[in-house]
């Protein structure tokens, strides 16, 4: 599986189907998810370690996070950059169509470190706009 295919699988499990169990399955047993830019007390913890904690943390985040609008697939973009066989970086610009007819873009960068075809460490760098 290419890094692009792996990322698309991750994207589908998390952002599209919002399936915390499928997201957690993509991690090694001792995998770590980090979101260093979220403020203390945010709905998404800065650090989740181990599949169980990742599954529960992502589940709680998905339950409490209201998507600001409908994802505009045609205008959203991402690119995947391979560092080496076990590391890649994804740059993402997700465009939301808002109820008032305007659009909002959420930009983020994610770094993936893989081990044996699973995520050993994922760092998700996104701003929260004060949320």
C-alpha cells in the first residue's frame, strides 16, 4: 500500500466515517496520537497513547465536535509527501460549505510514522480557532 493509499484509508476511517474503532485499528498497540497545537482542556486531548486510549479519545472527540458545515469534496485538497518508507507528511485543506452560503477552510498538517504497516506515531497539527 502506498502512503497516499494509507492516508486515504485513515481519512475515510476518521474524517469521513468518523469511526473511532477503525482509526484505532490503524495504530500499533503502543501507538501514540498527538495534537500539540490544541489548547489545554480542548475536546481532543493533546496526547493519546495505546489503541484503547486512542479509540476512546477519538470517539469522545467525534461525539462532541460539530462539523461547521458540509465538506466540499471538490474544493478540498491534500497532498502526501514521503520522507522515507516509514514516514510521510500529509498537508490538508478541508473546505466547508457553511449554512449561510460562505465557505470556511480548515488547514492542517499531519506527520505519520509507521511500523509494520501501522501508525506508531501521528502528530496532528491543526489550529482550533479558539474552540
